[in-house]
C-alpha cells in the first residue's frame, strides 16, 4: 500500500531548501499541512488544521519536524488519531528550551507524554540546540517510539546541511512497513468505522 505524506513543519514553516519542501516537490502524494501564521504558533489553531488534514487523508504518514512533532504528539488525545497511518518525527523541539530562543513557542505548553496510538519513529541529533539527545530519548520512550540517533546533525534542517535528505526516505519507509503491520485496539477500530465510515 502506498500512503500519502502529510508534511508538518514547525516554527516558520520549513522554508525553501528544507528537506520537507523537497519532499513536497518530489511526490504528488505529499501534502503540506498549511498554517495561517507560521511565525506565531497557536496550539489550538495548528491542531485544528492538522486534524482536518488527517481526516482528508486517512492512513497518511505524518512527516513532522521540530515543533511539528509536538503537534503530532498531541494527536494522541484526538478523536482522529485512529486515522493516522504512522509518523516520522524529526528533531523534536523541547518546548522549554525552544521558548527561551523563540518566545512565540511558549504557548504550546509542555511536551505531551501520552503513548502514541500509531506507529512512529523519532529521529534525533547529538548536537541539536532545540533538544538534547538524552531528552529526545526520554520523549521517545514516553511515546513508545524507537529513536534513531543520526549523529552530529544539528536541528536536521537547511542550516545543518540537510537539503533533499534521501536517507530520510528510508526512515519513512520503516514507518510505512510498521504501519502495514500495526494492529489497532479493537475499540479504536470500531470507533474508526463509526465516526468516519
């Protein structure tokens, strides 16, 4: 099964040259979860846009970067979570550390620690200024997600040398394989049928 990608950037929207933008250009079945204001993130508004996109593309793989990964983690408490195929969560943002550098992100609150109800893979760096590797591992453990350490990779963005990032596709494929094998709890499956036909 070929699954569409939902591309979920963080603060400022992953500009030109970012690997997420390349992925959008490379794939007809990749869709940007567009936000009305990339520079002033509001958790409620951003979540509404994400939920709409998930409903429009059931079974999609969510490809999130930085603050976008925190948004995806919030889906654990959303009624649309059963529609998610899986998630590639790249360079999660530590809200406390990030808000010291970008006060506009403070409104996002704390990092969700609920287990994710869909298969996920966290990709982290050893020298990411927005989240330490140790913190990324703890967050991934709370989410019940494996974590991949890709070494000295900064924030895994343009500034740290990541353009098209072909290696990322292999990681996304790992999530896609897990999604095909994923067995959702019976009550989740029933809710999925009842709510979304």
